[in-house]
């Protein structure tokens, strides 16, 4: 059996406690319906969120879903640095950058692939 190609979703997170669960759900939904020929991982990076709860929310997603990795930066480095931290921890054949607030239309992803 041939190994499936891996898509890495990299998501920089900042004050994402109330939004990240639905983002992960959106990715799971698209991958389980439209892109089943690929495997995937979701790399979430907390970019020093001052709310004090974002990294807890990311860890909760990682516990719920083995495809999720949660990374915590020591302080706020900015979105480009958080994206690079995620990319450096991604293992995918393909990398898709997304937003932590639901603004990335993951349902359009099949058109890309």
C-alpha cells in the first residue's frame, strides 16, 4: 500500500480561544469528505497571546485530535515568525497557511489540490 501524501496546515494563533476549535473542525470536515486521498496534520502556534487561555485551547485541540500539534512561543514574535515556527515543525509534502479566526475558506481547498 502506498503512503498518502501529507498536507500540513500551519495556523498562527493570537487570542484564539473562542475560534480555534471551529477552524480545526473546518479542516477536519474538508479533509474527511473532499480530500480523503491525503493525510494531514494541523500545526497550531500560540504567538504569545496575552489572553492567557489560547495555548490551553490549542492543547485541548491536540488532546482531542491526534492530527493536531500545539506549539507555544515564549512571547509575541509576530505572525510571520509564528508561521515560520509552524513550518519548521511541519512534516507535510504540502503546506497550507491559514487563519485562526475562520477567515480562511478551507472548503475551497479541493480546487487547489
